C-alpha cells in the first residue's frame, strides 16, 4: 500500500526538560536501544522514495541517535524526537510500517506527531496506530485529505493529547459526530477550513481548552452552518474563532452562556465575522472584560452599541463594520487608569450622544481636540493625570449639556440599568469623591470638567463662564497664567472650584462671593494679590478649608492675618515697596558677604608676603597663653596667701 508519507516528530518543552535536556549535542552523546534502531530501520525499509535523502544516514552500523532527524535523551538513550519534515515535493513515499508501534513502550515516545500534507485517505489503519500512542501530546493532521472525523473511526485513547490541528481537510458531516470532542485534555483545537456543520455538542467537558477555531466550515450546498448554543464549560477559553462558517441565528441566544460559569472570563479574542448572525448586541459582551480583539463584522446585527463596550480597557481591535447597527454610539467611555499613550483620538468627537468621557490616569499628550465640542450631550469629562498640553480652548464653552439644563429629549439614554458604569467620582479636596449612582448623574445635571494634573498653559478663557450649569471644575496642577475670569460669579451652579497650583495672578474677582452653591474652593499656590473679597460665603469656605489661600503672598485682608490699606492700590504699592525693600535686604547681605571675603583675603595676603608679621601672627597664641597662665597662677597664689592665718 503506497502512499505519500510525511512524518515529523518533535517533543514539547515540558517533557524535554523532564528528560534532562534535548539538544542536538546531548543526543549525540547518547546511544539508542537496539529494538528502537530496528523499528526505525523497518520504517526506512517501507519508504520507496526519498527525494531529499532524509534517510541516507540511517545505517545499521551507526548509532541511530546520530541519524539525521533523530534525537535521543542523553539520560535514557531512547528516541524521543523525529524531524523528517519536508515540502510536499520532497516528501517520503512508501508504507507506514507496523514496527513504529514498538516505540510506544518507551518513556518519551512521540510527544509531537505531525502528518500535515500526508494523504491518509488510503491508509486504513492510521487511526489504530495513533490510538496506540497514549503519550501523544501534539497531533498535526492538517491537510491530510481526510473525509471524516466520525466517532466510529477512532475509539479515543489519546488521554494526554493537548494540541490537535485537523484543519484544511475534507470533513463533511455533522459537527457533533466527531471523535475529537471526547479528548478532554485538549488545550488547542483547530478545525478550520473543513465542511463541518450543525450543532457543537452541548455541555462540552473540555475544561482545559484555550484555543478553538471553527472558521471556514459549514455546508454551502445545503446552506447549513455551524451552531454554538452552549459553551459555558469552556472557562479556560482564550481564543474563539468561528469566522466564515455560515453561522446563523440570534447572537444573544447562541452565545448567551458563553461567560455564565466563568468568572473572571478569560476570553481575549472573539471572531465571529462574515456570518449570518442576527439580533442585537447582547449584554454579555460587557462581561468579556479581557477582550483584546472583537470582530463581529459582516453580519446582520441590529440595534444600539452597548455602553459596556467602553469598558474594554485591553481592546486593541474592534470591527463591527457591515452590520445594521443603529445609533452606533456609546453614551459612556471609561478607559481610566490604563497606559494609553499618544494624542487624544479625534474620533471621540463623532460620538454625538456621549455623556461620560473618563480618560484619566493615562499618558495622553497633545492638545484637546477641537471636535470635542461636537459632544452636545457630554456631562462628565475627566482627563486628569495625563500629559495634555496647550491652552484651555475657548470652544469648550460650546458643550451644550453644560450650558442648558434640559437636554432630556436630545440625549435620552434609555434604560439606565444597561450602563456598565455603576458610579462616578470627582476629585474634591485632594481626594477622589463619589458622585453617587449613575442614575443621579443622568437624572440631574451633575456636570463635571476635571483637567487637573496636566501640562496646560495660557490663560483661563472668559468664555468658560458660559458653562452655567457646570457643577465641578478642576483645573489644578497645570501652568495657567493670567487672571481668574472676572465674571466667574455667573457660573451659578458651581459647587466645587479648584484652581490651585498654577501661576494665576491678579486679584480674586469680587463676583466669586456670589456663588451661593459653592461648597469647596481652592486657590492655593498661585500668584494672587490684593484684598480678598468679603462675604459670608467665602468666610464659610475658609472655615472648611483654611488652606484655600495659602501660597499667595500678595493676598491680604480678612480672614488672613495681614491687613490691607484703604484700597488695593495702596496695598499693592506697599506690596511693591515691600518687594523693593526685600531686594534691598538681599543686596545688603550680598555686600556684607563680599566685604567679609575681601577682608579675609587681604589679611591672609599680608601674612603671606610679610615674614615678620607672619612670625608675629603665629607667636601671638603662645604669648597670649603665657600671659593668661601667669595671671591665673598669680591670682591663685594670692588667694591661698590671704587664707593663711
């Protein structure tokens, strides 16, 4: 029985390490067992064509561990790896010798067997041979022209098999009638490019499976595709591909149990593109929080895009093209506390119904995109703790939802329960404080702008006062200059204002005391000057935060200790005079230091060049010591004499 035979055998690293290393040099130092050598020679005897000369070195008078393509354990001397792979044009031709079965008793036999591109259609006993190698871990049957994977064909004894590649064959029968579903040890299963169709077996017990590829299957003649209704036990699954498989039905029903039993879900890649899926995008999509790739393109999916898509913090590839999605915009994007870099994406401005944008604690750079003003429904914008630069754009005043109190009709969000984000927070009093439930944010105008801890420069534009329903404004820890907008008192909805740690100068606007709802104010560490506006509102804020003015040496008046003159002008004059006086003190100490240094060097110069002075200078301490000693001794002598009777 003559067939095209290509057998490539190599070990997985796990058992290779257990064998004590399997390098080529190690193999050369070992010697094989006689019955293994005889089995391999019998295999060579069955080969009728060897165009590449792969077996030329296989001679009885040499150790088979030195043969080309053969590797042995340096500890046991047993054959554990065969590398006889070749292209189809130079493949081995001949018979599969039954003597290969003699290797099944070895400790490290055939951990990886590759039969890819071997025509097994006329080899009637190959399943029996495979089934007699229970130690097999990797089996490659891709491109073997197999017509069936029927369960009757192979009573499975491959209890250690971890990797099975049966892609690019001609399997043409129901999916469930296949022997590989019984191999519970599988971690990798590739059945792509066949003609399998029908239902995947219910309640698969392949709990170790991490990779499943059923792409390019289905029976186009019968218009029968792949069906998958229960994958709930595949909790280790990381990659699921069923692309171009005539997959049909409601996507919600078909995969509703995909993540039901698995928490947290480990799925990283989901590719269901180019099928016939219908229905709306399911809520369970939001539970797949580890997704890196999501491809649902070229289906018949309808309805809105769930807001939970904005929670995929690891997502790198998203393709929802060629569907029938309506209102294909999320209301929420929350990608905070990640490591995103680069400029803020301009496409954010196309999400017309976006109400929540939180990109804080990343490494975004560059300016704030101009088209962000297209977000007419935006209520909550937190871009803090990034590296955003440039000036604060005046066009932020066009954020409609922060100017008008009633945007319900235009920005209707539907069922609040559909939102994945449970609550929101804002940075207040140097701490992150909870907004409360998201329903409170949407039902009331809890609008917020937080641009703190960035590299923003320039002046705070006067146009920002147009955001008259803004509740929280935090511009702290930037590099703003100029003055506080004079009409800031018109932002009557403000409850929290933080402009601390900038370079803002000038006076505090008197209108600030008109903000009756203001419950937190921080102007610390700027260059503010002049009299602090009076008013019970600011007094109560100071009582709650006595550090709200700290770091502004030019401020005066109640509630601070330093008093002001009759008017700010004279006060500022005194401040300027004080500044000049301060400069005078600095010059005084500078002159004093220079004089001290000059005098010291003059004295040392005289000692250096005048020998008599130098001798007198160094004798001076001795003379002083002698005089003091004589005085003390004389005084002591007199004291003792006076005490004598």
